[in-house]
């Protein structure tokens, strides 16, 4: 059985940092994993993904500020978020999908966590 559980969301001020964690169970450690977010009134968007071969990909809006990483020994996916901006405010979701070696299309993700809220205030 696959489960994903996010943690680490909080309220921070502009310029602050947070690290989100996603602990997972099930045989998904070799598949694509990623972080998505959804702000009120907006569609869900991809934030960062890590492919089976380790290649990472980021939305333009977070490049240079966010870092995705995974520790298979701990069954945990991370998202380090630095230099946070008010527009980063959203519910952040962890997702997992099929193994793809070097890139992760959005269609590959079919396991989702419940989300963790990030609020950035000025």
C-alpha cells in the first residue's frame, strides 16, 4: 500500500526558509517523485520533481530558491525552500508515480499526499 505524508508547513515571513518532508510507504522509491502546490483560486502547479535517475526539475518561479532531494534510506522526500515570497503561499502536496529515468511528466503522478500549508507573509 502506498502512502505519502507531508510535514513541515508553517507560516513564515518574506525571505524566510522552510523544509518540507514527505515520508512514504510502498514500493515507490524508484519512481518519479515531486512536489506540487495549489493556491486558493488557482490551479495546481508543479514545483519540483526528481526522476528515477536522479535528475531534478523545477518550475521557473522557484529555480535557485528551492531544492528537491530524496533519502531512500529514510523513505523521505524533501523540499528545501529559501528566500520565500508571498506568492509561494499555497498548500504543498507530495506526489509519486511511475519510474521514468530522466524526466517526470505530470501524467505519471498518481499517488498524492494530503498536503501541508505554507504561508508567507510580508
